[in-house]
C-alpha cells in the first residue's frame, strides 16, 4: 500500500490565512503581519537551506548536546547513559513504571483514582534530562530533524499499541495532536505530525490521518498551569475534521504527541475521537512527565 493511500489526512501546510482578530486574541503583534509574510517565508527557506548544507558538510553530532558522535541520528555516550528510558513492568493504563512486577494487567493507583479517557498510554522516556532537551530542540529550537530518532524510539515503545489486530479490525490509525493554525505557521511544522510520520516509516503496516483532529480554539501554552487549569484550557479545543470523521469511525486510534504532562490534552483529544466512533483510543508520546521514579 502506498504512502499516499495510507496517508488520508494530507499534510501540514503553512497557515497563511490567520484572521487578525484571532491572532490578536493570542496577544501577538499583528499590524505588520501580512506585509512581513514574504520576508518571513524567505528567511525560513534560507534557514532550512543553510541547515541542510551544514548537515552535509559537518560530521555527525549528538542529537542532544552536539558532541561529536560516530553516526548520524545518535546520542553520545553521556546522553544515552542519562536518558531516562521507561521499560516494563508498568501500569497497563498509564504506562507508569513499577518498581516490582505486579503481574500482567496491573494498574497503578493513579489510574484507579482518576481513570483516563483513553485506554493505554506508552512513552519512550520520562520527561527529564536529555529527553527534555530533545523535546525542547524539536519544539522551540527549530530542529525538526531530531524527530527521526524520536519517532523510531516511539515506534519501539508503542509496540503493544501498534500491533495488527488479530480480530481483523484493521491496522492502527495514527492521529497526531494538532497545533493551532497560527502556532503551526510560526513553528513551520507540527512536532506531533513529524513524530507520527517517523513512526509510520518504522512500522509500515500502520496508517495515519494527519489532519484527523483540528484545534478549533486557540489555547494558552500549558506550561506553568496546574492540572485543573490545563483541563479547562483545552476543554472544547479539539474537533474531528471531515476526513477524520470518515477515517476514525470503528478504528483503533493511536494519538501521537511529544509530551504527556497531566493528561489534559490527551483526554480532550481522546474524548472527541471516541465521540466520533473510534473503537479505541491509545496514546503514544515521547516523554511522560511524572514517570521519573518507579511506583511501589
Ligand atoms: Zn550528547
């Protein structure tokens, strides 16, 4: 099956038509925005060109700290050693690691006290040390190339979620958590979309609906908000797109995001997918905040 067939959701185009009043509601300067658009695009293109040229000319460096390494898309010994990778045994629902093996299907007290809307969550690592630095590079430092290794690790961490269904319900459908169009424009890419594409490369049997979800409301950045403020911030922020409605009905969906913090975003997105008829919704992220120490 070709990528074009599997990829039902299209791509992450730059958003050129952002209404001024919506941008103003985000507290951004908008007066000169339309006039600056060609210049901004030129600078983005130049930045991409010089980065690509640099990639060809320079020796490979650590994805995280830029020390020289033997091969491309790798961590140095120090960062690898410090990376807080997660491994079983873990909570069947939240993917939080246990200090002891409590048997198959064991669920953490956190999942019992506050069951998530989604079914299962899996993550590559805790959200600290080099994992936190990698996420920052991907999101804030204009380094989309780090998504290649991050996506490969996510494919491995999400093995349980990405298996073909023996009951014949079809392959899992990856649904990246979307950015608001204005943020997508300013960053040039949606980091969750890049990670989903790398997972697709690593697991050829899965499918993707890149634009299955839409952000229908601009939200504040979640950084610095507590759990209830985060939940309030993303309430009603997501909707299933028209192509998403066709794609997700009856399917096992796997939401893709870079970080899981309180679960507010994942729960809000899972809620609309379930309402659209998804057979199940799992979540696969790169980093899991709160998974620093094994439970028990
Ligand atoms: Zn390093």
